[in-house]
C-alpha cells in the first residue's frame, strides 16, 4: 500500500457525499439568509406592537384627561339666581364644548341632572410602525362625569 492511498476509500467517499457535511468552498444555499429575514420581520412586528401600543395608551390617557377637564369647565357654569345652586344647562354645555374646541377634539356633552355633567371625547390616532403594513388608524374614547358641589366637605365629624 502506498502512503497516498487512504486505508478505507469507501468510508471517505461516503462521508463526502453526505449533504450535512459541508466541504470547504461549498455554499450553504441561503438558509441563514431566510432565517435572518424572518427573524428581522418578527422583531419589527414586536417593536411595532410596543411603540404603537404605547401611542394608543397615551391617546386613551389624553381622552380621559380632556373629558375630565371639559366636565370640570361645565360645572363651573353654576346658576346661582335661584334658591338652590344648579347648573345652567346651556352655559354648561357651551363651556364644555369650548374646552373641547380649544383642545382640538370633538365630543358630546350631556347634562344628566341638575348638578351633573357627562362628557365623552373621541381622540383619533395613527399607527406609526404598524401603519406601514396597512393597520390604518384608531379612535379611542374617554368619558368623565362631574358633579357640582356646594360648600366644604370636611369628611367625617370628629
């Protein structure tokens, strides 16, 4: 036997034909590229959910804050001309609508009782990242109710 001849030529040839054994210079046929593309797409989707979800939560908070402030503005329109203090319905609705206009939003104002006002506000929004894949926009609502109180509430008597 010569030194250049392998001892087991059949085993060497069988190993060379196996597809899972990568020989030097052989290409991997793009399998890593497909995995990387899918992983990047999944990562982009997760980032979009976090960023756009946070934006939607901020819009909900804004809707609640604006509704509460509009309701507060409405109950400041008290009618003190009578024997009891009540809301001037027209002035209360106008004050709340004025606040909503100054905030750049739309909503409904309902005087639900002689001293109570309910304001519902709609806040529109656009998805920043998920909008790229066609998610569009959203609208969230915030509702607040405010009641006119007269006098000082000191809590429980001591």
